C-alpha cells in the first residue's frame, strides 16, 4: 500500500527546525511584551463571508487562494487565509473595541491555495499584530519601531529594507482609481492579461504588476501621491518625521499598494534580498474603515503580519541562530546495568526538583556508548550511574572527558556540576 504523505505545501516542522521557531517566537514575545501587546487566540475556521467582506471579493486571496468548504450543515466555511479579519471579528464580538484602545497580537497557521515553492506554502504561519482605537501616526510609527527592534534583536536589521507608502483616504483612493483607469484605458490592448482583468475590478493592483510591458506603461501613469488628501499627507509626514527622529531608514515606494482591499493611509513592507523571489517578510498598514465595514462602530485600526517560515529561513540562511537556541538538553542520564533503572529514575526526579529549569533526558534502553548518545542528543553533560555497595556513584562526562564521582556526596556533586551548566 502506498504510504500516506503530507498535503502538498503543508509542512512538518521537525525538531531540528522547531528550535529555531521557538527561538524566533520567544524573541517576538519579548518585543511584544516590551510594547504592551496582549495575545488573542482565534479559531482557524470562520464563515466565508467574513473574508469576502474584509479582504475584498476581487483580490488574489478571495478569488483564487481560499480553502472554502461546506460543513455538514451546508454553511460555507473557510480556513483563515490571514488573521486581521478574524481579529476584528473577535474584538468586535467581545466588545473590546467600544470606547477603548487595544493592542493585540496572535500567531498561528494560515491557509492559501498557492503554488508551493521556497518561502511560499499552502499552510504557513504568521505572527500578527493589530491595534485599535488609535488614529494618529504615532501608532503607525510604534508598529514599525516594534518590528525594527525585533529585527535588531534577531540580527536581521541590516538584511531587511522598509518600504513605505500612503494610500490616502478611501475617497482619495477612489478618485485616484478613476484617474488611473482613465490613463490605463488608453493602453488597454498592451496590458498583461491579469492587469486587463484588474482594470475593471481592482486597478490599483496593476501598480505592482511584474510584466515589463505593463511596467513601461506605468512609468508615465499618474501617481497616487499626487492625489492624496491633505490630512493623509500630514499623517504620512508625521510618520516619516517620527521614523527619522528614531533613526529608522525607509524607502518610499509609491507603487506599494498591498494585495488586500481594507488598507488606507500607511502601508509598509519589510523586504529582503536574502530569500530570492519571496522577499517580503512582514507587511501591514492602516485599516481605519475595516471595523465599520464588518458591521462595528467606526474604529481606526492598524497592524501587520510577519511570515514565520520566511523569517526562519532567513535566520538559517544567514546563520543567525545562536548555538544556545539549538541546545535543548543539559544532562543525559544512563544506568550501568538494568538493575539500576529504578534508582536512575528516582535520581532523575530528584535532580529535576533540585534544579529548576534543568533539561534532563534519561536513557531507557541498554547502555552502549552513552557519551556519544549524549552528544547526539545535544547534552552538555552525560552521567552513567553505577553502584557502590548500597550507594550510587557514577562517571560524569563533560566535553568528551570522564570524571569519577564518588558515592559520598554523590547527588550534591552532580547538582554542583549541573548548577555550573544550567
Ligand atoms: P506575497 O506578496 O509574498 O504573496 P502577501 O502580500 O500575499 O505576500 P500578506 O497577506 O501581506 O502577504 O501576508 C503577510 C506575510 O505573510 C507576507 O509578507 C509573508 O511573509 C507571509 N506569507 C504570505 N503568504 C505566504 C505563503 N503562502 N507562504 C509563506 N508565507 C507567506
Ligand atoms: Mg500573496
């Protein structure tokens, strides 16, 4: 019978890699704590219309990437392709948005039916941040400063670039949209097929078309920044000012529009050239209309999501994972003969109680070359427990060299050796 395999584009994360995920997640958690963000956990499945209404009917995600199915009650459900819509839904549903500000974060799997390749999967993971009730540019700046601090703590700052743009108010965007369509209609026949289609449905997306012909046509196109409303211009200037004051470098990219419909004003992406084609590691922006669009009272919002797989890939490619993150075991414990197995377990329990945080694995099979086994398991120390009359004694291996530990004061000597390590 053929072996059952994982679904294409959905990955297992094996122990050698999960340590890198854990390292990344711990760094993210520290930074989020430093800015006072609270975790929220949402279901991975939602009603399909939540995503249609928020992300937009004519976006790549809704048109061709969603995992949508009917449940046994014939309701249309979708595996979440992103977290913002669910987060807004949850915050609104539980009254977190009324007359208050919120700083929330979440993490977990997202699902998109895309062509799997390096850095692009069908189940992938995001860590997302959403902040509500704050319309000022200082919030946008905070989100960016927070990510910059994270890159710094991971050693990634010099490998990423911040791209920034403002989409203006939704009225300004609608006005620009018409101007852009009028311009592009003159060249309709020369546009690539996707762009032709988007001309009627989502013309702003044409701005990030990769087609060289379309790119040529766009060179003379009217620019979004010339159509921004005054308030959005000021908002954006204030954001740039705060970033400048705090030493954050950025590139203004007037063509950055993002693939989701709900953004207004600030949009940003952190990109890298270390990953080949899938170069965006974190993306977000402001979405002041989204809460109202989903039926709530008008509440400003802004946020971003980072792609965990892409960040893990970066950390591994650039060899930025500290050795200590891969070190998951302090002591590997084995008994010289089977008769000592019960004593071994008691000793292990005693050590775990004596040294909080100790990472100890005890050996459960026949003993052969424990030193090599300990090294394989990544432990700094290995201990073979032996018997001396009624008492225990043993050999402690450290960095490949053995040291005898006498029966007298045995446990205390082991605890002392471990305390140096842990
Ligand atoms: P892309 O342009 O690469 O398709 P996107 O604009 O669709 O990205 P967002 O919806 O903004 O991506 O998601 C935020 C981040 O999540 C991306 O910057 C990326 O790091 C990550 N991401 C998005 N889609 C995938 C995927 N299919 N596999 C892995 N990571 C992804
Ligand atoms: Mg995409």
